[in-house]
C-alpha cells in the first residue's frame, strides 16, 4: 500500500512539475514577445553602445538607488551578523535589485502601452514622484523610508529601500529616450547593480572610512542630483506638450 502511495505521489509530482514547466514556458513566450515589441518600437538601434549615455544611465540609477544613503539602515539590520551571513544577504539583495530593474527596463514600455498611458504623461508624473522622493530624502534621509523588520534581503533592503517607484519611473523613461539605446540601459543596470553590491559588501569599511557625517554628505549629494534629474523630466514633459518653449 505504501508502495502504491509512493508511486502515486511521484506521478503527482511529475504531473505538477510538467504543468509548471508548461505554464513557465507560456509566460516565457509572452515575455519574449513583449521584449521583442519593446525593441521594435525603440527609435534607435537597440544594440548601439554609447559610453556617455551609459554613464548617464549609471549616474541616474545610482542617484535613485542611493546605496550610500541606505548604509545606516543596512548596518542596523546586519551589524551583528558575521561576514558569511552578510555576504549571503548582499548577494540575494543585489540579485533581486537587478531582476527588478531588468523587468522595468524590458517590460515597462509594453505595460504603459497596455494601460494606454502616454510616455509624456508618465514622464511628467514620474518627474513629480522623483522630485517628491528627493525632497523627502533631503528632509528625513534614510530614516524617512518606512521599513518592515520581518525580512531583510528582499524586503525592505532590495525593495522598497533601494528599488521603488522612482527606479521604475526612471527606467521606463530611459528606455523611451531617443538618444539612449536599450543596450545602454541594460549595461547601466548591470553597472549600477555592481556598485550596489560593492557598496554593501564593503559596507563596514565604508562606514568606518566616511563616518556618519560622510555618509550623510554623499547621500545628500545623490539626492540633489536626483532632484535635478526630476526637474529635467518635468521640463521635458512640458516641452512635449508644448507648454514650455525651451
């Protein structure tokens, strides 16, 4: 009887895994179709590479992610954890950050089209969100971001502390800019993820080197850059509507 039960359980596991593979296959095909549509609708060659544009993407993403500003929160969570445990958390966190950024970069534009949202309107609203985020960060710093103590690597460190609405907005707008190719955005995502990884991997040394005041100063600098980017996004949207002339 136990043998029949075991065989039945194995058959269930096989059928379930087979069904799961089919579902994942369908999802993968849908994702490939959406990504292909994103590449086709991009006005510039998606695989053209510009170091200047890639650097612009990296600066914007790092300013929004603000890993230096998140260091105090990171140290609060992992201050007493050994290096091996901290490394595992950092690897998981940066993996989630990279996956979320890829999702927004590759599928953000099709989602906008699905919702019927104009890119200019999204750029205007996103600029307001980024500007509000910058003002909130200047007012409260990392303490202004509400966090949940139940998890660490994924929530709240990866999201919403690092990747949030601001990151989604920036990536969707970047993928719709005529001067920036999709390859520039993808390389920028990889480079900014690497910066996040190195920042948190060497967090203890960076915190000791810069001190509390140094960390706050660099975080404020990134916040000012973010505010300038937000203002430019709003200005570009006004230009697109014909409200602004220059």
